[in-house]
């Protein structure tokens, strides 16, 4: 059974997560964090909630609720309907990152009121995001701590290792498929700039013309190379392998 954490610790963690997320959350006006709470009924906000679980240095759940005006804006743009989950993904990852190295799942969209109540019922905390007058978003955090299991593991002597007649750990990964992506460059745009895109718009990237392209595996930089053409397809000729100490997500 998951042991509840101290309320003040829950509120402090939630506030830190919200402060990391608020600058990356799409909004029509700058938002700021309000006082954290564990009273879901005190927050009234019409919109959509995105729930994402995380695991690693900590295990739990991040909840981000965005106002309906943003949902409507993302659903009707010159580029068509944009995914709300992807729009708030940077904010979710920033919030989870305050707990240490973690892996965050893709997340899913759910009803805002139900998600707020469920997170609080499980022991989580909520931080309203306001423009100074009204609430336009919420960041929620639930950290699961199994103190009983941790104590039991500490008190249980480790069993002696036995040889296992099987493939080693690296061999087991050889047939696992990974997503490999070539990236020419990146840029950051506000929602306003994104919605203003039209055919013919030039988007400037953070890479000089003729510079190397990045090769990423599951979003992590592993190599750089030059763009080549193979028959009618593009390809990457590897020119540099990035050491693990220099790799970035």
C-alpha cells in the first residue's frame, strides 16, 4: 500500500513543480503560481486535463489543466487541430524534472474536474495558475512513496547471486526497436506565432546553413552527421558520435 507523505512536503513539491512548468505552459497572458492546495472544490476551471505518470528517482503523476480558450484555439488553427497533450508536454516534463531524473509517459486527456478530485483523493496537491485575476490553469502533483516496502527492503539481507544460464542484459536489448530521428535544428515559438503560420512562412532554426544534423534515439542525441541523398531519399552520414557524458535529451 502506498504510504501518504507529509502534507507540507506535498504542497512544497507541487509548488516547485508548478513554478518549473508555468513558464512553458501555453497561455494567452503570462501566468503565475498561486498558493498550493489540497481542496479540489476550491478550484473552478473549465478546460481539459492532461495526466501523465512518471517513474525513476520518484514515482507518481503530473496533472496539468488548461483553460477551454486554449483548447479551442489549438483545435482550430491554420495548421488544423493541434494536440493539446503535445502543447503542454514541455511543461509536464519540467514539472516532473523537479523530482530528479524521471521518465514521463505520453500522458492522456481526461475530464478536468474528475482529474482534480482524483489526484487530491490519492494524496496529491494542486497549484492554481492565475493571471492575477482569474485561474487559467492548474498543475497537480502526486508523489507515491512506499515507505513500508523501502524499510522491508533495507532490513532484508540480499540473497547470494546465482549463475543464470541466459543471455546477458545487453544481449536482451539487441532486438528492441528504437525510434531514430534526424533533426536539422530547433526553435521556440509562442502559441501566437504558431497560430500565425501560413504557407510561405519561413521559420528560422538554431542551426547554421550547411551545419551538421543531429541524430536522436528516442529523443536523446547520440550522433551528428551530414545530410546526403540516397536515390530519392534523404540520409545522414555520421561524422561524430556523442559521448554519453555530452548527450542531451
